[in-house]
């Protein structure tokens, strides 16, 4: 079974020529200009589609899939999620991580297991990891180099810097 990685959601039709507007789940929107194929989820089944054209909009990206030539054809994609295979994932710069690698990772500090990453939030300032702690209490930690000592995506282990204090007073 192939692994697919979520990269965007199709939000609307754009224009009359079959373009769809997407909401990228990536800090690298330029990646869409390199993609030739994507997979669209239809009720749990991934359908392979060829990207014919890409347009940069003011603060968004629009794609046109081959054989989908008008707004009526493209309408079937609204609300659907877009995936790629692992070989088409962006190569990340140092100290940048894929959300799917972080989620499920065990979190340690000073050799003590703190909990497991259950989510990554993306507020305006910087990403925040959500850790479910030992007492089933959520711990929120900014995903910034000041707090992270090491991350091993293969072993799914995140090590926090020892000098950081993440314990709440309550």
C-alpha cells in the first residue's frame, strides 16, 4: 500500500477554464510549480491527476488538471484534499519538519518521557506542537529552535532542550 501525504485542500473553482484554487498546507507554495501529478481523495480512494498548468494568485495558487476544461468539470474537486507520494515531498531546510513526522513522536526532556505529539497548530506567529502528557494533560510548546534539542523523524523521537521549563503552575 502506498503512502500519501496531504499537501493542500481545494477550496473553489477559479475562472471559467477549469482552474481550482487551493489552500496549501505547506510553507513552500512554490512547490506546486514543480509538481506534475497529484492524488485527489474521493471517499477514501486516491485518484491520480495530471497537473496541466499552475497560476500564482495574489496570496493563493490555482491549478488546472488535464481534461478538466471548464468550471463545471472542475467543480467536482471543491472541498477535496490533495496528496502526493513520498517521492514528491519537498526537501525541507534544516530545523523544518513535516507535520506527519512530528505527530505520534515521543517527547523527552532530560531522559524523562513527557508525552506524545498529538497535533501541530499553526497560529500566525509560529507553529505550536500539542503534547499529550502523562496525566492526559495537553502541553503546548512553540516549535522553534530555542526549545528543540533534536528530532529524529525515523525513530519519532523529539528531545526538548533541558533548560526549558514546560511545567504549568496549576
